[in-house]
C-alpha cells in the first residue's frame, strides 16, 4: 500500500518557512528562489487539503493548524537527520541503543557503567535522553527506558533493577516550630513502610 506522505522537498520548505516566518528567508536557507518555496508550500497545502499559512501582502503567518503541523514536521525531520547521522557514523556491523532515563540516575549510576558495557559490546553505540516523566514507549523512538514503575509501561517487558529510598529532610528550626507530635506523625508515615511512586516514599526504578 502506497503511503500518503508529502514530498521531502515540500516538508523541508514548509519547516524552514515556518521557522523563519518568511518565504524569502527559507529560500535563502535552502538555496532556492522565493517562488520555488511558495510553490512547494502550495503543493503541500493542496496535498493536505489544509491552508497552513495566512498570506497578507508580502508577509505570511502560520495558522493554528500550520503551527501544530510545523512542530510535528520539525520533530520528524530532526529525528530523521539524527538517525541518518548515527547510521553514517557506525561501522557496517554496528548497532545503536536509544535509552530514555531519569537525569540523576543516568549521571550517578548508568553513565559510570557504560565504559564496561562498551568493552563487552564495542559495536553498540548507546544514546541517552533525559525523560523526567513516564511516557508511552511504543512509537517513541526509544528502545528502552529506565524509570520508576508506572502504568505507562503496561504491556512492556520490565526488569527490576534496584530500590530507591526517599526520606524527608528539613531544618531543625522547622521541627521546633512543628513540635514533637508532628515529628512523630512524620516518622510513623515512613518507618518500615514501602510505598509506590507518586504517593510513596519508596520507589522502584526499573528497566523497560
């Protein structure tokens, strides 16, 4: 089945014009004429059956549909460029692994261990990206995620790595103002109890 995808030339012309807010500046960037940019965008609008720009004399302005589409096209082109550059820099028998992870975990635990992984798998290039919040892994472009347990990972194959203990910390003067009774309540909330992420004091980072 033939895919219904606009031409690369039209998408690149649109992304550049949307980013610059100008057909003329897009033409300079892509080494084309302003008329060629205008024709490419007109073909794209005809293909989509959607008006992307508002023409006001010699000026253009993205319409709401155009703004949303521009962000999506830019993300797609950026990923395509990144994937192409990665492939170009790999040996013929190489492979890559894209992992999303929590920044602090990556810095303190994962990155220090990548050297050993590289020794064992010299042909595998590991790419790390920071993700603070859980997300849907399928279709994200990532091969795996290292994150706290969460319903977002339902249906994915998971592997428990380790437990993390979170504890409250405050200045002694705050405890003095709260009084002993409130401090005892705080201790009762955390002593000897394991909880789930979100409302929990203890979470379980896992590889997904």
